C-alpha cells in the first residue's frame, strides 16, 4: 500500500533498519515512536487476515473518515483497494457477480465516495505535517476516460439473411415495435442502427478525447454475439477504429474462468490489429476472484478496466484513481494495473432505473468526488446504446453531456 500511496503523491519510501537513524520522516506502524518526526499508527486490524474466508471487517472511523478497519488507515486503504470483502461474499447474482448491495461500505451509503482516497488523504496530511511542511499535499493528476464496449458491431449488417430476419423478430418481440422498426430501417436502407462509429469519432475528436474501445471476440453463445473469427468484415472494421481510439480485448462471458479461451480471443484480436493487446475489460463485468486477474496476467494483459459494479454507480475499489492489483491469495503485488470505471449507462437505466436527468446528476456528483482525488469520471458506454433501438434515443443526447463532463 505504501507503494500506491507514495506513487499518488510522487513520494519515495523505504524500510528502515533497526540501527538506522535517517534524517527523513519515520512512519511507525504499531511500534512505539522513537523520534519527534514520527507518525505512529496503531495496528488494530490483522492485515494478514484480510480477505480470508469468514473474516469480518470492523467498521470505525479514523479522524472522522469512515474506515472498515477501525482506526488503522493503512489497513483500511488496503482492504478497499484489494476488494477484500468481495472474496468472502458467497451470494452472487445470476451472472456470478458480487452485488454492490451485499458490501458493507455500500450498505452504509458510501458507494459514491472514494473512501480509500479519503483515507490516503488523512494519512498523507499527517505525514506532511509531521515533516514540518505548510499547507496540504496534493495528489498527482490522473485522467478520467471515455470507453466503449463493442458487444455487437452491427445489429444486422454483415450478418446472414437468416440472422437479420431473426434479429428483426427478436427486437420487435422483446423491445417493441420501435426497436423492430429501427432494425428494419437498417435492413432496407443499408444503414445499421448500431453503426455509430463515425459519429463517435467526430464527437471525441471535437472534445480532444481518445476513447478506449473494447472489442468482443466471443461468438459461441447467445451472450457473446460477435462475428465469427473468419468473418470478412473484421479487418476493415478494426481499421476504422485504430486511428482515433485505444483498442483492447473484451473477453467473452466464460473467459473469467477459462484461460485457454481468453488467450485464443486475445490472439485473434492481436492478429486483426497487427500488434500486441495489453488492455482488457471483462464482458458483463464478470470477475472470479482471483482467477480472472491471474489469467489476464498470464495472457500478457497489463491494464484492466473492469472493476465497476453492474448494479450501482460509484467507486467499486473505493478509489477514483488507478493502482496495481494485489493478489491476496498469493500475498503479492502484481504488474496488472487497474483503472476502475465510475459510471455505465446500462447500470443507470436498467439496474438503478434512473431517468437520463437523474443519471446526469449522479454522474456530475461522482465527477465532483473524483475531482477531490485529482482525477475525473471514467465512463462505460455501448455503441448499441447510441441507436434508437430499445428506447435509447434520449440517452444518445445524454451521452454528449456526459462526454462534456470529461472536458
């Protein structure tokens, strides 16, 4: 955790030997302070037990900041940034995901507050004051981002006539006449409703933004509806995206626990792009602790953008910033850097039942919290949500307001 804390502020640290008498500031962790310039933190929560089955967090405060590890800020930061509580949540949703409502700090109303960042601030101010500096330390600036998940490139274009007719019927039956009509227009006019990519490029370039785009390569079941690997349209589509976005893999539904499938899909995308792929976000935000992230590391992924809740907007890791994943089961800091998203349109509309106006207010509030951490919003959207299919028309207008919050 000290690596993360110091990286956020641009500080350096090292472990002092018992015979050292350094001139720099001392941080005494559950040891009697031995000098004037010492910050003493009592260890009241056993860190080596965090994340183990049946371990129950003790909730308390540290200088008025809610802390799941009583009055030990370092343990609290560690607990939140590692998502330790999620390891012991037995009840999952139908997709095998942890629900935000089952987590203690969400139940206490802190989903929309980056608690780990606030605890880091408390500790950093104590260190700053002990060192004799005036004012307060400032976290290094970290950017937000816009990102898009491409679950289906097109609704009908590039698909067989059989599938086009099937999609028309399915959209009409499941989402109503307007959705079926939008797909039908795509069939007749040749303009697919999901083909929003030129518009997306223009909107991002107008705002000086370069989005992260995660492309689904899975095609083996109803939840993974990408084109098959040999589809003739893949190369030209990937070329359309390369110049204005950062491309990453959107590992399919079953890859969260299937190493071979993950590696095959990543290799397929790399062959299309012509270069290695090191960014990833899981389809359906599916994470199996710790298997998913271990598999990503083994496949050569170094950045992950998955850790948002499907059912709640906010700060899943308790942070608006990025940090390296700590594997609790192996007790080691890894080289996988996590960039947790903050908001997703599907979460707002379908899980939280928010109107576009309510979603915009929630995004604005979360941006305010992220700004306190010298960071910004991190957005997930889908190209299909920018069409008129399924009642998304108002959300297309809203999307531009959300992008404006980033700039």
